[in-house]
C-alpha cells in the first residue's frame, strides 16, 4: 500500500506503510498533517485520525521452546519426506531406548523359547506372534506420538485382541503366500500392502482382521515405493550393525521400528491415493 502526505502544503510520497509509521514516530509527520492512500477514496485525512492504525504493534510472544522430553512431531502431511520421518524417529527415541529394546528383547526371547518346544512350538509361535506385533505397534506409536512415556505392559496389551491378532497374522501369511505363487514380485507387493495391519488393529481395538488388512492395503496404495525407499535407507545401518558383531542392532532395530511407526502416523489420516 502506497502512502502520500502533505507538509507545509507540499505533497510528498509515495512511501510504504512502514516508512509512514517511521515518519509519524519521528515527528516528521504531525498528527495534524494530512495523509492519503488509495483505500481512503477521494478524501485526505489527518494522521491523528488514524491513530488506531499507527498504534505501536504488540511484540510477539517468545518463540516456544519444547520442554525437555517432549517430542515435537513433524507436520504429518501424508507425504512427509522419509528423511524427516527418520529424524523424528531418532528424536522420539531419546529417553525411550530402554523401553524399546526391552520390549523387543522380550518379544524375541519369548518366540525363541516357545519355538523350541517340541511338536507344539509352532502352534505357540502362531498364538503369540500376532498379539506381540500389536503390542509392539502400540509401544512404538506411543513413542513417535510423544506425550506419556510407554510402559512395557503395552507389549502384552495385544493379547486383549488375541483372536483378531492371530487371524490377521494367519490371513497375512495366507494372502502373501498366494500372491507369491504367481511370482516373487506380487508377493513382495502384497507384503508391503499389508504392513500397516498391526498399527490399524492397535488404533482400532474393535476392528476385524479382514477390515484391518483392507485398511492397510488402502493406506499403502501408491505409497509402497515410498516405504521401500524408507527400508533402503536402513541398508547402510544394517551393514554397520553386522560389522559390530550384531551389537549395533540394539540401536538399529528400535530406530527402524520407530521410523516405521512414524510412516504409519504420517499416512493414517491422509486422503487415499485413488486409482487413475
């Protein structure tokens, strides 16, 4: 907006509004002097009559600083860059590495023990793997969402939906196997399509296994390559973990799980990508 002003019957301008504020603040333009801009129509007005417009602007409040331990989430848009999701995962894990590693260790050890039982080990594995995966989804979603710290009890909360979790595990295995009978690529694509199933169950306790798989498939349509890119970003970390004789996996697996949870958090409320 361009301003003009009259001093001693001489017209001056144009100047910007910021410059006009400075002229009034310095006393160059008095309150009785006439000013004008295109929004005032055909009349000049005194600067004093616009005191409300030229009043000192309030100072903005201080820039908020996150409290220690509170994770600032990225603006999840449904297409947040994977690098940003990984950065958020690292930030979210601060103070949560212990609970993440503890839950993963309990999961791994339980499956090892149950799988070693003769004759019925495989049945026990099937009975607990689905609920454990729902429990891990709950823990890592709590981590990436910030706020209240997760507890190890969340790992066992998946057993409250034991039938849904077991059925989802078996149906995923069946569907991926059937797609793999065609060629290896359809099987891989199916695996990527169903990868959000346990997060969906964790977020929607009353959902059925087929509906959870269907929601995962709808969420992942058009986003499988992006998830594949996220996985590929961990290849270098995987090789480094191998070079440490496996010690690096203590940090890598929680990091990967948290990034995977952040991926779900990014797309869960995003509009589905429609087929063209």
